[in-house]
């Protein structure tokens, strides 16, 4: 394992259950023919993919902070405008006040979505790291299995311990992914609420064209198939584009 990846695993050990107890030195099976190590190669690919997914989830979570702050700033400015319009006295001002109130509700709904999305991304960052450990556990098992098959295992070797380790880490990854999916559904509901309010605001204001939330909905749906991959799958979650 590369040094920076090892540092990453140690730094994030706590939420994913800590480093593996049972590992196998890959150099011990270096002499085994490649065709006899296909399962090891596949497990390595899955582990590399899990690391990539975790890195992408981390980036998305960090970026979501700025998106939430922008949404909160917009809501604050809209509140000020709404208060100003509401202080006037005329029939036209009443219409403007209603529109301003709808704009305020729309901005508040966007804030709720960005907060829910950030909560989901926080869970995603954690659950993808559970997947990192689960795929590493499978990699270690496959290495150990090749060693045992080729009589390269050390004295006192116990393959069952590697299997038990994999079972535990896959269960943990599955549970973490299920929690993440619940957060994703909550964020999706918040997006729907924002979209409905923004459409109402645009209609009341006589505005045309796709809204900001319309674009967010499209991006969310495009990423939905990947995000809803089976729980525990390291390829389970590629965050949709920012709203």
C-alpha cells in the first residue's frame, strides 16, 4: 500500500472500525503465476475503486460547505428585500409583497436542501470509507487463500480468521451504506420541495426558462442510478453535481 493511502486509512480509522487485524504480505505470493492470482487482481481493483470513491466523496463534502453558505447568504438578502417591500402601502406593493414572500420561502427551501445534501455527503464520506476497509479485507483474504493453496502460508496460519474479518467489515459497510441512503432520500425530498416552490415563484413573477432547482433535479436524477447501487458496493456513491 502506498504511504499516503496508509496515512489516510489510519487518520480515518475510527469511523470505519480501525485498521484490519489480519493482513497478508503480498510479496509472499509473488512467485505464484498471475493466472492463479486472478481473484487477487480483481480484489485489488475493487479496493482501488473504493479508495477513489472515498476521495471523491471527501471532495464533494468539502465543496458542499461553500454551497450551503452561498444559499444561506441568498436567503438573508431575500429576507431583507421582502421586509422592505412589505413595509410599503399600495395594491401593487401587496402583490410585490406576496411575490417577495414566495421568493423568501424558495430561498429557505434551497437552504434546507443544501443542508440536507451536506448531511448526506458527510454520511457518504464515512460509508465509502467503510467500503475501503471491506474491500481491503477481501483483498487480504484472497491473498491468504492463494498462499494457502500454494503452500506458502506461515505456520499457524488460519484462513478462517480472514473470512470472519471480511464478513464483519462487509456487514459494517452494508449498515453504513443503508444509513447513507436514508440521508440521500431526505436530501432528495428537500430538493423536490425547493423545486416546487421555485416553479411557483417563477410563475408568479412571469419568469421563463429552467430554474436553478430544475437543473439541480436533472443532475440529481442523472447521478441517482449510480448513487443507488447496492449497499456496501464501493462503487455505490458518486455525488451528483452541485446545485
